[in-house]
C-alpha cells in the first residue's frame, strides 16, 4: 500500500497561492474590460461585422464580464467593481479553504486542476452582478437574462480558468522547499474510487438529461431549461418523436451513448490523476472542488466532441442532416457542468471519505505528532 503525505500546505502559503490566482484571473478580466471600453465603451457590435456564428459566439464569451453598456455611470461602475471583488474573494476563499487537501510538495498537477476548478464557480458567482450592471438605463435584476450571463461565465471559466490554475501551480512550486515532505501517491482504491463514482454518476445524468430533452421549444424558462438538458440530441429533435426518420433516432441514441462513455472515461482518468495526491485527512473539500471543476472541463470537452460528430455526419450526408450546427456546444457543456458539477463533487467527496485507508490516516496522525514534537524540540534549544 502506498503512503500518503502527511504535511499539507500551511496557511501562509495557501494565502499566497490564492492571492496569485485571484490577481491573475481578475487581471485577465480587467484587460478584457479595458480593451472593450477602448473600442467604444460597450461590447463589440457583432451583427454588422457579418462573421460566422461560432466566431461571434467565441468573441462574445471572450468579452465577458464586460456587460453591453450604452454608457457608463457611477452605479454601473460600482456594480462592475463589486463583480471583480466577488471573483477575487470567492477564488481566494476556495483555494485557501482547500489547503488541507494539498500536500506540501510534489502535487503541482493537483494544484493546477484545483485552481482551474475554483475559477469557474468564482466567475459564475459574479455573473448576476455583471448582469445587473448591464441593464439599459439603471442597474436592475432581470432573472430572465441570467441564463445568458451564466453561459458567458461558464465559457469564460472554461477558456481562461487554466490561467488561475497555472498561477496557483507556479506559486505552489516557488514557495515549496526541500524541507517539506514530498507527496506520495495514495493507494489505487483511495484514488480511483472517488473518480469512478463521480464519473458513473455524471454518465447517468447525461443519459437522463439527454433522453428527456423536449423536441418543441419551451418559451417559459427556455434559457434555464437549456442549461440542464445537455447533451442535446445532435439532430435537435426528441428521440421518440415519429417525424424524424429512423436513422436520425438511431444516430442520436448512438451519439448520446458514445458521448456518455467518453465522459465517464475522461472523468475517471482526469479526476483520478488529481485525487491521487490528495491527503486522506482533511482532503474532502479539495476533492469536492476537483470533482466540480473536472465536471466543467469534461462537459465542455464533450460539447466539442458533439460538434465534431455533427460535422462528420453533416458532411457524410451532404448537408441533408436534420438540425442546426451546435456552435456553442462546448459552452453549453461548461454551463451544464457549472450548474450540476457540485453533485459530482459531492459524490467524489463521499467516496473519498469512505475509501481512504485507515492505515494511511493513522500514519498521517503519527507523522503529524512526530513533526510537532520535532518543532517543539527545536524551539527549546538555546
């Protein structure tokens, strides 16, 4: 059985890691806001540019969090500043709160994924604030506009979240020292059981939400419904409708099954590699955030895979395939992961708590006691 490291990142180091990630993410958002303001004080008008929808959608996501403003005003500026503060504080709190899950040295990949995982929820927490700032005449809450803001926030976190993870991993590496106990991998059961459990649960959610996608659009609450029905059928139709030809139904079911299997395998490998170095004691919070963040990444990747499936089938059928191009499938997946990823995080956390070996936990306690005695002995020397 492998031995899991005993010493976690101390509070001082975790504060530096959280501060570095927060400044990096907020700085990137600020650069986007300043460049948008320099182009006229509002978002780029994409309609006259006559550019393809995939490019227009990508440009719109890249411009988040700058709301579409006809003009600036003091209330709007205050709301925007509040949004940046929420992003920085939430990201800082999540990273510092997960410090007991991170070994003191040798877990750079885990810290990288943890920083990326914490960035998306932090940006999502500020989505409503940026939505309020973007009202036409005065800051106002419009719940019907929130799905659009959540889409943009999830897409921004998917595309730029690696910057927060990179800043966290670099700071973690710079602040480590040879005196810190190096991370050792957990036992196979302790590392892969949480990953496989959350992956299977994600696959079941994919099947349920994909099969129950309604064919006819729903006007009331359509934005919120679209957030939770990923992955939609490739054809855009309901599987059990009588109108589409039989091959479309078979294709949709086959694509859904393929995407589900791909999600389960990728989630298991990605989360398992990250949880491998998580400490058995005090690591529940970190496993929860890793499960949530990996869900966002995997769902976004499934969206890209769905778009590729559409392109292949559309080219093979010479443009006669039923449906429209899923140009925002990756963002749809990221938004889906942002909303339901906490469920996978909870499943991974419970599995982690139940699968951690008692031997590693007792060894962890013994090493911590020895370390405390050694530090006390050094302090007592003249």
